[in-house]
């Protein structure tokens, strides 16, 4: 059975890879491994060594700490309690985030405010 930290790190790898539009094959080539190994990392089936995580972070242009962010979820935040724990593992959510960041900044701010009003979180 996979350790929860390995599963979390794998999800963060998948999230960042997907947000950058990179395939498993492309990431594997940048890191110098086979894409099947990326698959195993992303599912948490295989543990990522420190040096390999360093290479993955470099390939995905994030600090190593990125992969551990959110590992201690704070359920005291009322708004976050309404959001599924694995929101960034959802393809629709990732599509939405990617589309959101492709919108020009001034329009993006307006869209964000509209979403807040519609969700009654404002």
C-alpha cells in the first residue's frame, strides 16, 4: 500500500505536469527516465527519491517544496471544507485552471469576482 506522502507528491507532480501542458513522455525525457516510471510516481506506487524529485522540480520549473504544499490540509477553513481534497486531481478542475490563466489579466480579475459572487464565498 502506498504511503500517503508518496501519493500526495505524485498528485502534485501530475498537477504541475498537466498545468504546464507536458505529457508523461515529455517529462520522462527531461528527467532521463521512462514514462512508465512517471506513471508510477504520479500514482504513488513508487516513491520518488530526493535526487529524482530535484530533477522533476527542475523540469517542471518549481521548487522542490511545491510537491509538499498542502500535505497538512487545514480543515478549519470553512471555504476549503466545501472543496474536495483532491480538486487538482480532477481533469475538469485542471482544464478550468489552465483556461483561467490563459485569459488576459484584467478580464481574469473580473471573472474571478463574478465567480466569487456566484458562489456566495465573497
